[in-house]
C-alpha cells in the first residue's frame, strides 16, 4: 500500500479542517476538503527530528541558527536554482502575517495595492484591514486557463498611488504556475512604475509534470531588489501548524524596514518545533516530496477522469501546481448562495466557496485533493449523488 493511501483519523488533534469544520460551516457530517493542509503524515525525517527534540524535554526560547539558514539556502539552490545570501532571510510565523507586515511596512494608509483575483482571500483582507485600497487586476480565462490581463494592469499600475503588487505563484485558487515570460513582463511593469512586488510562493514545491516554477526574484538582481519573496515548508511538507515561514529580502534597506516592523510586534522567538521541522524538511524531505507529487498527480488524474466521465456538468480547471483544484459549476446555473447550499447541504461537502476569492469566483468551488484517494472518491461520489438527485 502507498503510504499516502492510509486514512488517518485527524479528529481530536485541534485540526481546523476536521475538528472545526462543523462549527465553521454550521453543519454536521460534512467531508472536509477545504482548508489547504494535507491529510498525510509529514516526512518521517521530520517526525524523527521532532521526536528527538521533544524527548530533550526543555522547550525554552529558541531562534533559528546558521544551520537553519543553510537548510533553506540549500533547498532554494537544489530545487529552485536560486542562490541567496543567508542575511537576506527573515523569519515570520506565517506567510499571511508577512503579507500584512509588508503592506504595513512599505505602504501608507490610503495607498493602493494590486491583487489579481480570484485570489487567496487574505490578499484582499490584509490590504483592507490595513486601511489600504485594493486595486483589482482580475485574471482572464482563455481556452480553459487563466491569464494575467496585462493591458488592464498597465493602465491601473500607472496610477502613482499604486505602491505594491501582491503576486501569487503558483496561483491559489486557479492553479497557474506563471511562465518566465509572464513574470518578466509583470516585473518590468512594476519596475517601470515603482511598484514593489510581494511574491507569495508558498505552493512553489507543488508543481505538476510538464510545468516549471520560477521565482520572480531569481530573474535578475534588479527584480530581486524590488521583490519580497515569501516561502515556507508548510504546504510542501504539511507543516502549517509549525508556523515558521521564510521571507527573503535581498535589498538591505527594505530588509531593515521589515525587521523594524516585526520588532514593533515583539516577534523574535519562534517555536523550537518550527525550527527543527524546517531544518529536517529542507535537509531530508526531498524523496518524500517526490513521492507526494506522484500521488497528487494520480489524484488529479482520478478527479479529472471522474468529473469528465460522470459529472459533465462541472468543468475542471487543470491546475499546473498546488493541491487545490478550481472547479467551474456555472453550467448548473445556480446563484452562489444556491451553489453553497447545494454543495454543503446536499452533497455534504466542505469546500471553499469560489466567491470568497473574489467576484470572478462566483459559481466556482475549490477542492483540496491532498487526501487518500479513497477520501477523494468518497467526496466525488457525494457530489455525483447530489447532482443526480437534482436531475
Ligand atoms: C497562497 C497562500 N498564501 C499563504 C497561505 C497561508 O500561509 P500561512 O499559513 O503561512 O500564513 C496559504 C494557505 O492556504 C496560501 O494558499
């Protein structure tokens, strides 16, 4: 049996996805296929390193060391062909806090920040909660895939009040892994208009066959100096609860400003478990990740075949990366409220409703396929039963 086939009971582990779904969705017996973590155990070397750390028994204040930074450097070199200096690295308790910190560090109240919807909803939230204004540059759908609308961006970014662009690469929820040419065009527009790029690459290790991820910062020194790159082992190795992300800021002045903001929040000492997990994952998690990607590829093909053959009312937007699949339900002709009620009330599934990612997400649902294939099958059969019941 493949290790990823094992169905592990996650109840009573404080899991957001399993223990909190009933309260969050206000419904019982939903199969949770929403929030972006995986129903798989982390790589064994990470579990072993954490076990050793726990058995040490002393859990005092801890800080990452040169070894932690070397592990990150090594990973970026080996897997992403980007050579960074250790002193470019800043740690935060997550990527969302880093997005918020970047907005607050580099823009003023009332400034404008570009997002590309439909996009991971905290992008809009972090901008609006910081009392900055969102400028949306919606993605456009062409031949079943999403693209950036550069004409629209060129007009909007020329506004001198636009100070920052939040890039999602790979893009959650539409699954695009942006091509080099697209990133170059985007970076050039940002440089020409003095707009800082904050690139959220949290899903960058989860790339399907035939696609290649590019870190926008790796394209040139000039682009790197105009970019804040956010990465983490949390999606890659299922370590979101460990709360340690890496923010890479090559420009010294920008880094000092970011550090000053983090200092103001009093954030200086992460959990020892986060540090241990990061080191073990980046140093010893490569083989596990390759096996994971094979499994996710199979799950994706299972889902696509199932939907194409048995649920032609739904269109799968083929993801190039991430374990999140964007499903188009618009042929069912339901309002987004009706669709939500149908998916949760009839199919008994907890998915992420498309509308939370922006206006263009209405009529869509995001499903998380990082689960044993038998769970995916159960979810799709629930959907099939509900759709057949409607006919
Ligand atoms: C694009 C993106 N950024 C950030 C996050 C969350 O990051 P963190 O848990 O490190 O705050 C997610 C989680 O789903 C995500 O999809």
